[in-house]
C-alpha cells in the first residue's frame, strides 16, 4: 500500500470523533516482517484452555511479548453454537488485499472432545472449519461452519491461513487423514495424516482441497507459517509419529523447496504440539514461538534471533499463564488494546 493511498485514510481518521480500533499503518507487511515497529504496543492472543471448548482472549502486559493476562474475567469471548459446539486451535487471520486493515478472521477446529473419543474424532470427526469475522478485533460475528473435505476424510484439524499476495487470495491449510471410498464407516486403516490446502477470498467458498505436505508414512499436523519476506518462509509443524515440533525453510515461496536447518536445529522440542509464532514488537529480527506441552501445563514460550537458522531456545523469566492451549498471537496497537479492555475488561 503506497503513501498516497494511506493519506486519505489518515486524514479521515483525524476528522473522526470516535475512531474504530483499526490499525492505521501499512498492513501489507503487518505482523509479517522481522522488524521492530513503534506503532505496535501490545499483543492479542486467542486460545482454548485445557479441554474447555471455547475461545479465550488474552492481552499482553504492556509491550511484553511473554507476559499476558485474561480478558473478560477469564471467561470465554467466543462460544461456538454450531457443529459439535466445541472449538479448538483458534487462529487469528490478518486480512489481506482489499481487506487489509479492515477485516480479520478467526478460524478453528470443530471438536468437542467431551462428547466423543479421540479415535472417533479422527474417524468420524467434523470435516468443517469454524469461521468468525471482525472489523475491529473486538467484536466477532457471522459464525459459520464450512465443510472443506469430502466424505473420505476422517477429520479436519488445526486450520490456519495467510494471505498469498501472488495468488490474491488466502491460502488455508489444515490436517486430515483419509479412508478408501468403499470404507464408508471409516473402520479400516486410514492414510497418514497430511496437511491439505485450499484457497478462498471470503472464508465461505473454497477451492477443491489438495495435498500441501504429505510425508507418509509420517503423520504431520499443526502447521503454522511465518513469512520472512522476499519469498522466504519458515514453517513449523508437528511430527505426530515422533511427537516433536520441527521447522523447515523455503526461500522460493509457499510452494517452493522446503528444507530443514542443519544439525539438531530442525527439531525444536519433544512432547509438544500446536506451534504459534509471532514477531517481537521491540527487537528487530526477534521472534517468539509457543509450544503446547499437551501432557503438562500448556504453552511455554521459546524465542529466536535467528529464525532462518532454526536456532530456538526456551524463554527465561516469562510471565506466561498456565494451561493456555493451541492458539495464536497477533501484535496490535494501543487503539486495539484499549478497545478490547473497554469491551471485555482486563483480568488483573
């Protein structure tokens, strides 16, 4: 977005008596480039807690990327009403293209484990993606559950998305396993879990899904992607077979050649899932990675000053809350933080 297109928006904001909590800067690079940004003064996180099937919001204490407190008195901000009436793995998606700075989405897994078993959830689970949308990151509406896979899929888990500028649409990805068409009750042996992808402009209609990452016989789930700029991306995903989270790098785009950093850097930790990555607002080139220790107390933070090199270490002395599970964190400005506080209240 060029300066001449931003100037009318900026002047309009100066004459508006009650500004909405939109970001005011260039969103083509918002939360995507490894640079410090003085306009970003905090962080918004969306998570689920334990096996509680709702979405909870947390905000940072000041501009501290590792210290968070609950909104809404620790109660859910979003309670699903469709599908299984249970939601996991919420991901906040930043609007791209004409929606940049004007629209955000939350997409999530449709799964209420309190109503089923893990085996059934993988054989006869939901094949849809939960979607909510917002124009201010504060109020969320238009809940929908969009089916993305056909009847051969056993489930659709951990959806995320990012704007693909070359395609001019959102690249959406999720994890699924499949059964033969003749195995209509999904009682036989499935395929390995793989990452699937489709494109959408509105999170209502999607292109026909295709494989994105298929490492059969290894099961892979929980993909998240962090752009580095200049067609370079880092991605994190879980090896479900080994129960580790590892990282891969592409310098040739989203559909380029992905390689693991050398040595032991590729595997970041074991007994973890649900990676969530975000840039630091204050330190250029520094990134944070949350890893869900699902057998313990939920997320623990890691950090890196060499994301491309895959060099991560556990963060020390953080004020990270207990029991936050697979979600996402978005850097935001003071207008958003203030509006969230007014709407939902801060939990001290």
